[in-house]
C-alpha cells in the first residue's frame, strides 16, 4: 500500500517585529497643540519664516555653483536692489501668477445666485508669469531657463542673471536648497545603491512594511472582496506556504489616507426631504435618515482583524472625517471601536514622521546582523496633487515633482497659496530638515518608485544622502499593496483582483513598465484578467 502524501503545512515562524522610536528634533511633530493652535496670525508669516530658514542653504550652494562663472556674479541681498546689465544672483520665494488659479477675491465678488464654475483640473496656461519675491518686493523672472524650470509657488530658489531694460530679471541658471543631510546607517549590508525599483526579494530575516491607501470604504462601487483578500493576506490566512511566509515578514501596515469614501446622504434622506416634515436635530448620536455608520463599522472590523496580527498606522486623507487644512490631525480612536484598545493601533497626523527600529531575532543576532533605524515621511497625497496642477504634463510627471520636493527641502510649497494649511507663526513644519530614508505618498493614480541620491553633497563620513520615493496607488481602483524592505529599501507589490468584478485591478504591471524592468511580484489574480487602464498623462 503506497504511503499517503501529507498536506504541506507552513513552518512555524514568528512575525518579524519593528518598534516605533522616539522622534528627534529634525523629525518634528505635526500635532497642533495649545501652543500653536491660534488663527489670529497672517499667512505671510509662513513665507517669511520659510525664506529665512532656507535662504542660507541656497546662498551656500549658489556661491559654490557660480563662484567660477565668467563675469564674477555677486550676491544681491534684496531682489529690488539688482543693477541693470550687472551679472548677479538673488534669492527669494517663487510666486506663480496664473490666470486660472483660484482667486478668493473673485469668489467674494461673484453673484451667489449663480452657481460657481467647476474647478480647473490644471492651473497651468501659456499666460503664466513667474515672480521672485522677498521682504523688499517682487521681480518678474524671464528667459528660456525659467520656461523649462519645474517650479511652483512657495519654492525658495536662487536665480543667476541680470536685470533687463524692462525691469525684468533674465535668468540663466537656478539653484535650489538641495537635499537635506541624513544620518548615516551603521548597517553596511545593503548600502549599495540599487537602481532596480521592484522585485528584489532580500533576506528572509529582513523586516518589511506594507503600505496601502485609498480603501474608499462606503463608495458606490466598493471593493469589499479585494479588501477582504487584503486582510486575509496580511494576517497570514490566505494563499499557500510561500504567501504565508511572505506575510510573516511584514512587521506593520501603514494606511496612507482615504480609508473612507466621501460622506454622502442616504437614499431615504434624499427622498423624504421634501415630502415629510422636517426632522428635529438630534442632540446626541446621529440621524440614520441622513447618515449611515456602516462604512465606519466595516473599517473598524477590518482594522481589528489586522491590528490583532501586526501594528497598524492610520493617516487621515482628503475624504476622511478630518479637518481640511494641513496638517490634518489624527482621527479620534474612539470612532474605531474595539481596535482602539489595542496597543498595536496608532492614529497619525497627515503628514507624519515615523521612526522605526528593528528588533533582531536570536538567529539574526547569531549571524552578526546589526539593528537598523529608518525614518519614514508619509502623507496622503494632497500636496502632490496640488503641485501637479501647476505644471504641464507631459513632460512633468508626479514622480518627477515628488523628487523635486526633496531638492526644495519642502513637502508642501504651495501651502498656503492653493493648499489650505494652518497659519503657523514661529516655524514651518513642512520644511525637510533631515532627508528621510523612505518618502511615501498615498492616493496616487499609479504605482511608481525611485531611489534618489544626493550627488552634489556628501556627509561628514563621506556617505551620500539617499531616499526611496514611493507613490502608493488607490487600492479601491488598483488593488495594489506596496511592500518595502526596511533594511535594503527594496520594493515589491502585491495585486489583489477578482475576475469579473469592478472596483480594483485597473492599475496593473504594464503601467509600471516605465519604472521597472519587470514586475513579477506575487499577485492573487493574474494581471491579464483585469481591464486595462487609459494611457492618458493624467494618470501620471
């Protein structure tokens, strides 16, 4: 009698663990407390402080860049003190004068009886003018170098050129603050720069984090099946032995905003509004005729399942029940029910810094593996979406704009011009004072990633600052989960899709071809079974 083959079972393996480290002075908190919770200050203070803090870096790099230029250019301390026909360079804040940009004065003067026009998808137009301003005034920048520059309002730059007879400043070169310094890592095991963007497996003892955004629970076309598959994958209940071992390497999950769909009235509330007498407003609780709690309850159940297996960080997004202005404050834990009592559940601000450190297992310590610390900068995508409106596409892409923010040393330069933010008085928390190891932006049209290395400046130990930039797509539309190796900063994706169902799987491997040479990451459903997405540049 032939022996019976045993069903393969996954080996007993403990989930890898990472710990949240204390913030440093260079990774500030975005919480608005009683010390800075004031709305009596003017927004101009933000621009003055931003220019004061970043001017020194621009001047240092400009002197190094232009000191040997023919004509012996000099630094002019104020933009209105330039001399005609004299080669010089000035430092100031960029202001884009754009006819299509929203104007609050026009909104006030508009007749309220006429509905406002829909917002423009792009602010860019051929009639745009670029200005450079400081405390003294404003001067217009002209020239071919300006036309090809990737700049938005609020960026601090240095401009080399000369004043024209018309009073404009013709620019021949531009200089930015450059990437901020970075703390060198002691673990040299994976310090070589890896230009391959995805699909590097790494060691089985490496710690991974999972990042997802745009769950959009409660939308008209929900992706409930894909979300349930996601939960089962993260908790190790889905797939075979290989998938379960891979899931055990995930040390924590980050949800980068838009977990809930925008709030909409229920059908009963719309239908009975005119026929039935007006309901009395409830003093406590909510009116079930105009609000449904099911999306929040569904999200809470999913978070409870995941947080029981691994730590979860939740950021608010544009569609979540949080404030509109940046930084969005953390969602109240009380709204999530039982999961709020777990020590593995964290509600973060948007944006937020997260410092993670590895906790080595005994077998890793015996292999002489050093602990690693990583700094993560995460936001839910509003700053990038707003900057994308300023620039023509093509040739500009969302990934190229995201790279520029690191060179500008600022997360959200368009705030407070076209992106609402808190009126800070004593500082600008959106300034990047230390280059993060991982820069994550959620709720994008497609997945993209790149390693950015500071080739211009070196640290004291001779190393160069480098940052892994990751654009996380909307899960409800694409079904993509992004996995990042904390030790090597390698990236891979997992796609969840159900054949014959809509709501996910629209963004697949062929859209990632410009970013990576191949995309063979494990997927729950083959990519060919899902519908193809448009190739319009609006998806970039």
